[in-house]
């Protein structure tokens, strides 16, 4: 049954008849400021911060703002269907929750709260390797809902193999491999607070619960947590990986594989040549390379290079329903949203994440209708013009 996402606005207005107003703003761009006021500088900085002076994160927003929607009139939009098929999966809307680590920094219910919110609305939840909750517990919180696993590809192949086996056994169906973080970038907001959660054993739950990881420790984690943290730091990522190494993933994962962090058309072609199923056009929300190309500016070139060989998804800079519209018009099949749902989690737990999902999809639904579209399938580059932002 097709959901009418736009009905959320009437629900809000009807609730207003009893004097009730939404607990969180419906303009999701306001959530960051609220979160800054309510949470400590370390956790907020870790989520809101970016590489260098923040220029890449600002460029992401500017690249979306520069593209303006050109509405069309007198088209039948009274019934709309936002559902899409992504990697063989039928989704109720072209949206997923992006992988974001260490969510316990934002709310004690952490990843399970966000996962339950995604499950409640049929939106895939992408669990980070660096979660503060073991993957099996997150899977349990979701029941049979759609869930994907994001891999930070560790140096130790046995730990990588173990992660993939655990994820498959826990019902994660799609593997999302982040390529853009072989090293942590220069992040002044974290550096100024001298704050890296992993050194405090936060965001290490999947590792500390992993038999292959624990096999490399002289003592159990609880007996020498500092040694466990340093073992984690030593294997977390591997800047020596190259394209031929993707064969390892294919050998150890029998479902779809997405490569996250692709910005250059040639890398999309290499991904297709390596037998990958798709790419996520992303610059890690501006968190990895200061001065990098805006994700939305990179998207058209990657879409053209991918052709019909790859499914192209998008993230970085998405805050509103019209941002989702623009990414779809530029050729993305679906969009991953990150920071807004994390702010929602920090401000109001699972209910805050659900609020963000419903606001985004109501605004997307209305933007589609008011621009003359009854489905994401009819969107294309001709629905946008480039302006001054």
C-alpha cells in the first residue's frame, strides 16, 4: 500500500487543535543549532564538525542550494508513489539512514533507537562498523526490517571476515564499504577538545565483541581495556588497500556491495569493473578532505560514468526534502541522510529520529507534487537550473 507521506503536515495541524505543537522544529536545518545548545561540545563537535575550516561541508550545502527547482503545472499529481527499487529491494521512499558511528554520544538509546525509527517507517538503516552497540543487538531491535552494514575495512583480514559473517548472520543484506577514511582527517573541532571517542572505548562495540578481534589480545577486554583500544586503533583502517583488494569482499559477501565515498567518474568505472553493485557519491559530509569537491557537483559525472552498470546513491549535505528532490533529479537512485537524524536522536531519542524521517519525506512528497511529479521516476536534470544559490 502506497503511503501518503504528505499527510504528516495535516496530522501536525490537527494536533494543533488541542494546542499541541511539534517537539522539534519542522525546518530540519534548525536542529544543529538546537543540538549545539543542549549537548556538550565534545559530542556535538564530533558530529557537526568537518575537515579543516569546514569549507567542504559548506560547499555541500551551497552546491545543493545553487540548483533551483523548476516546477511544472497542470500535471496529475493527486496520487503519488514515492516507492523505489534499490539493489533489488522495494523501498517505500528513496531514503536510507546513513551510517554514523558512536551514537551513544548523542543519546543513551544510541543505535537501537535510530534503527527502530527507521524500521517503523520502512527506511533502511545502515549500521556503522564504529557503532556503540554490537550489530546483533541492533538487528534484534529491528525485527525483519531492512538493514545494511557499513564496513570500515580493517587491516586484519580475519576481523574483516568475521564482521562480514556476523553481519550476514544478523540479517544485514547490503554491504556499504567506506573508502574515504583510510586515515582520520584533520578535524579542528575534535582536536581543539582533544576528543576522540574511540580512545575512550566508545564506538568499539563491534570490535570488542568480535572473536577474531579478541583473539589478537593478550588479555580479555575487561582486564586491559587500554590494550584493546590500542589494538583497535592499530587495525581500524588500512591506507594500503587498492582496487584488486575488492576481490576479498566479493569472496566473503554474497549480497550487493556499495562503495561509499566515490567522487571521480573514473572511480565509478573501476568499481563497475571490479564487479561492485553500486556507489555512494559522498565526501563524508565534508569530514575527510578539506577543499574537496561538493558531493552534488560530483554526482552528475559519476552518474554518467556509472551508466546502467551501477546503482548510484548520494549523501553529504542533505538537510531537506528539496535537497532529496535535487539529488534524485541529478541521477541518484536514493539518498542517505546523516546528521539531521543524529541531531533528532540527540534531542528526542527514537521519536526525534522518526520526526526527521517524516519531515523529510513529507517535504519531498509535497515538493514532488508541487513541481509536477507523482513519482521520483520522472525526475531528471531538466527539472533543475543552476542559479546563485
